[in-house]
């Protein structure tokens, strides 16, 4: 059950209802097993030339430490070292379980690595203030950022406006829909152009909610708009925010970007768009019965949470990393689906995005040399690294080959342009963005989100007020 941001792997507590991390979704479905690397390993490019200054690349705060990944990353290191003789790149891979503590110890001990990544926005918040602003180096080194959209560049800025990362791997979200269930109900498919109409009307959250009711069916064939509908005998659901159900900020961002902390960086707040979504989603679960409860999600019917892949959910809202879970019990890719544009809320469209990037530490001793390595990872080494991390390229020049690779597995003719168009609507600020007392604050929001998907009869306005009050208490005790 989702209750943590997908990119902040490590650094947050665990709860019984917590979703699998993005790493677990990808690696588990790819057959890599659940075990992570358990000890740090450090290696240089023994097979290459290198030379000159030594740059250390720290891996583990995000993905990159899973079985099979360190060896593949080492090949990228070796290729870089063999390509020149001014810099020796050394790889330091640390298990996810110890990465946060290890990196904190290295920074405080004056032994900070030069490069950290890949790391998601959430994971990066654990070291807020420690990342170097790359804008001066981008200019001095003449690095070409035209391959990235302005929206993606803006998404890589921190709360102060500093360009602390450059776009690399991104995981946009959108509507996934079951074509068979739409055909059976004789309903038009959702639009695949952002801002397009649906069935003659506006494609907004109200339209999605109504559509979800029509696609929710009981054992007698009645949909949720019928007076004869029996919510105790549901066999098909209209909607699920797949692997985002228990994280309020994750599914709240479906309605708009926001932050739990005000611009003064100390006052707790509940973004109005998030509160509106919380009520909308809560009513879909407990009033419309068009979205599964937690108990239903954890049933065998909905495959212990992997609901959309069962073919019993008509629409889902989730990220491209979900592709790794879209297989049947034998591992064969499911092909009953396509993707569609996100609906609007109050005329605005927001796409919740996860991302992986590489960052330079402020405490690194060789920023110019480290940036040269970063430039290599984002260009020459990008193709291999994106495959290792199963990420969509933010670099527009690499996206066509990525789409071709997807079509080899998903042969039903998916309209991948939807995913590319989604990149122009990132949630800024990110749902994984900074707030005081970050780990404890994230865990608190998860606690509330878990309660909402398991408990009927709640007053969500009152719940939101309680959450704000308790967040403020955590903010006030932040170091």
C-alpha cells in the first residue's frame, strides 16, 4: 500500500501499509530479488587510463545498489576512465539501508563524495542545503541544456531557486485505462491529448469521477450509478491511484502542485488543491465505491495491491515505473491497456513526476572536474545508465529510442506521446519537496493517509486540520 514517495528510497520509516518503493517495483518485477547489497564497495577504473584528480561517485541514496546494478555502473566508470587521462572516477556503492547515515558521516567528516546519484527529489531532501548550484558550471563549461524542456529544468531547482540538478531520468504519471472494460461498457476512451475534450465535455476531475462510477460494477452487472448497485459485491472498480493510495501528497498532487510548508519555511499548511483531492478520493472510496478500499486492494482479487494489472480496475493514475508490474502471473506483459491524459482541476493540469538525477556536493573538493564527470553521465553514459535504472530520458534526443524499446515489449500500440506530453506539466514544487523534520513529517502524512483509506465516516476537513497541527509541532522541533 503506497505511503511513501517513490524516489526517496531510504531515510523514511516503514509502516504496515507502505507501498513498495519504486526500486522494489522495478527490481522485483525484473526478477532481481528483494535483497539489496549489504556492504559498501569502492572501486576505480582498473581497466582504464584515468589519471589526474580523483572524483568519487556515491551510489545508494536512490537506486543503483540493487543486485546487478553496481557491476553495470562500474562498466560506465571504466569507459569514462578509458576515455581520458585527466580524471580518475571511483565508484562507491552503499546499501540503501545505510546510505543516508554513510553519506551524512562522510560530509560531516570532511570526506564528502563529489557526485551523488541517482537520487530522487525526496531522497535529495534528506541533505537539503548540501547540493551545489550547477548554473555557474553549466555556463562556464558550455553544457548544452537545450536538450531539456524548460519545465524539466525548473523541476530540478531547489526551494531557493538554485539549479541543484540537471534532468536525467524521469517517471511521468498519467491515466492508464483498460480498453476491454471501456469496450464492454460501450464508453469512449479517455482523451490522449492534454486539454482535449471527453465525449463533448471538459475532461476534468468531475468527469473522471462520473466515468469511474459507470465503470464500477457489482456481481449482478449493475454499475455504481444504478439504484440497484450493491457495494458489498463489487467485481470491477472504476479507478485507483495505483501505488499512491496511502500518501496524501502523492494523490493530492493529481489536483495540483503544493507543499506542506509555507514560503516562510516554517509554517505548516494544507494546499487547497490537495484538500479538494483528498475529499474527492475519499468520497470515491466510501460514497461512490468506485475506488477500492485498502481491504479490497489487499485481497487476492486485486492481487495484494497490484490492482490495475488484474484487469478489474478500469482506470489508474500512476507512473511509468509501473510498467514493471504490468505482467501476468507468468511474467508475460499485459496488453489490455493504453494511456491517456490527466484531467484538469480548476482549468489546470498537473503531472506528478518522479525523477532520478545526479548532484554535486557543496563540500566536494573538485567541482569543475566533478562537473565534467556529470556531463559524461548525462550524455555519453546516459544510454547505459537509463537502462540500468529503467528510466525515461529527460533528454529529448534520447526519447525516440526509449519509446522504440518499450514497443518491443508492449506490442498493443500504446500512445507513448501521452507520456512525453506529460513531461511538460511537472509538479513544481514537487510532492516530494522539502519540509522541516523531513523523515518524521513524511511518516506523519503517511499515518493520516493510511487512516483515510481504511476508515469510513471521517470528516476530511477535520482530519486535514489535525494533520496541519501535528505537522506544525514537528516543524517547530526541527533542528
